[in-house]
């Protein structure tokens, strides 16, 4: 039998077959109509219900539950929100991804007053990603979803290649992939130096009586004003005993940690240490006076203008003569007539100090100031700038300016574990530089022993009896997640302080 050709087969097909409707065509039309009717009915139901539950991708986090049924709080018609909002190109349907991301940020910042992440130093592509809050904080993941919990990979994805997205050279290093010296690097402050400029020696102050062993001039409790003694008195000490300072003598955690328990009161976590101030932490031992120190001497104010200091110095000099604490200068003989007073008691004579007296008193005060301060920091110009907040603080309120450290969470650990440089060396003759010339923390290895991957074994350096005692019973494992110490949304003021 001969094989049928294509032409022969085509002759068997009716030329108007496409015009004829079969059962398949009828069924297809019915399905389309049923689908449109169902969609219309469902749309009507969604509009009629008005609660938005039918179009939600899932329950929002507990923090946003109050407005779960008010979608307009975050969503805008025909403006997508999502973790890929900065990547998708919506231009074909008339939508701008830049406007989408801008809307996302505006919706979040209506409640969350946060700073950006050094956006001005990023490339245009990274700026858009930084602006898109949903990149890291995707909602509709359930009530118990932690919106602030950012995975390690979300940080290292960018920080492993900072040179690709930064417009300048990264200040620290261009690749950070983990938390050890190799993948993270040393603490930046160890290379940039201490931002403080007050001359202070922790080791000297931590010695008994604040002097080297066998040295005279040790400080006793009775050398303080009686109102301050109880604060520095140890159990069983008499007024004649030497003062022994501890870290807590000057450094208190914010939030008033309750010494009778492990709780932190006043609703604070105690993350930070209260700032150091002269009046609160120094004046008990270093009361400024014009050189005529008595129980009734009025201390000079700290960081006051020199015109005010001169006025008080004059008043002190006159007052000391009136109260017979001192005699008229160059006139210590009662047998010598005092002009206007005759041969009376010269110690009762009220005479104005001459310029030489005031100059000597002021020189003594300046010498005391320069024990802690550089000469340029005790000028009227600098004092005025500091009072107005226009000068960098001589003692920063925070040393760790580009990260966080929770002192309350580590309060069981002895201070020596991280701040060994603050304690007296065994060899008193080989003292370290002053504190403003060094950084008073150890390097990253003081943290990585505990803050490591969960599967990593406990380092041998944490198992010795001495170290176990320093840790005070704390666990030797904790997470090494980036967000434990760093926040993406660094406050603007914090970034400005770090730039100074």
C-alpha cells in the first residue's frame, strides 16, 4: 500500500473546521465564565468584609498586631513591599522601585525614628537596599516572629564585600565575615587610640592609699570631707585607715543595679556606665582650693571661667585674713603699725590682696588643673565651648562608639578579665603610660572565648581555676551574632561622635 502524502491528508480536513464548536469549546467557555463569576463574587466578599484578612499573607508580628486590620498603615495601592523591592524592575507595569522603597521607609519611620546605615557612603544600588526596611525586617511571618532578629548572613552578605558598595575606602577593613581576629579584625579603638584627653592613671588610683608601696603621702579617709567618707569606706575601716578604691567607686551602671540581688532596677538593663564627672567622682579626694585648705574653705568650682575663679580667689584671700586663718602679707608683726589701723591686731585688718597675691594663688590653681588637663583645655575659650556643647568631651560618655556592650549582662565577671591594664602591675617601678595614652580594654580574644559558634569546644584558656573565678560562674558560651554588639540603625549623634 502506498504511503499517504501530506497533500492527501490535508484534503481529508474540512476547510472551515475551525468554525465549528465542539464539546471542548463549550466546556472551555463555561469554565471561563464560571471563573470570572467566582472571582467577582470573591472580590465582592473581600470588599464587603472590610477586614483585609482575605488578602493578608499571614499574621503580622506581635509588635504590629494593633493595626493588623488597617493595611493602609504600611501598604499603598499598587506599591509593592517586600525584601526584593529594591531589586525587582516594575517599570514595565508603570511602577518605580525607587518609589516603592521610599514608601516602605516612610511607612516604617512613621513609628520608628531610626537613622540610616551610613547611606551617604554607599553606592546608588546599596543606598536603595539600605532604604528598603523589608530587606531585613519581613513581616507576616506569624505573631511570634522577631522582626529585630537579623541573621548573621544578612550582615556578612554586605560586609564581606564592602569595597563593592562603598564610595570610599572602608575605615576599618573591607571584609568582615565572622567574629574572630582573622574574620573580624582587632577592635578598632586599639588602633585609633583613646578618644579621651584627661590625664588619669587607673593603676595609681587602684593602689592602697593611691601611692606606691612604701611611699609617703597615702590618702586616708579622714582627709575627705566627712560627707563623702561613707561612700569610700570599706567594712571595718576607721577614719584613719587608707582609702582603697574599687571599680565601683567611680563606675556605676546606668539603671541603679540593686547590690542585694542580681536584678537591675529602674527599668534599665544597665547596658552603659554612668558618665564620669568631677563633682560626682573626683571632688571627694581632689577638692579644688586656693591653697588655704581648712574645714571651712569653700572649694573652687570646676570648669568655671577664670574671671569667676579670680573673684573667688580674692574673696578667699580676704576671708582667710578676716577669720585669722592667715595674716596680712608682709606684715606679720603686731608691733608694726598698719596704715589706718595703727598698732592693733593686724590679723583683723581687712586689706585687699595686691595683684601679686592673686597671681600666686591663680598659678597654684592652674598647676592643679594641669595635673589632669592640657593647658589648651583650661582656657576661657575652651571652657565656654564645652559649656555650650560645641567641644568634644574630654571624657567621652561612651568609649565603645561603634558598637554595644551590656555591662549588666556581664556583671558577674570580674573587671580584671577585660580591663587588666587598669590594675597595678606587680612591678610598681615599671608603670604603664597614662590612661589617655592607651586603650583600657583587651583585644578581641577577651570576647571570642565565650562568643563563638555553638559547636566550637570551650577553649582551654577558660578552664583554669583563676579564669573560672574571674568569670564568677558565668556560662562559657554565648552567641557571636553580629547584632549582639552592633545595630544597623546607628543613631546620627552616635555616628557624629565616632567621627570626631
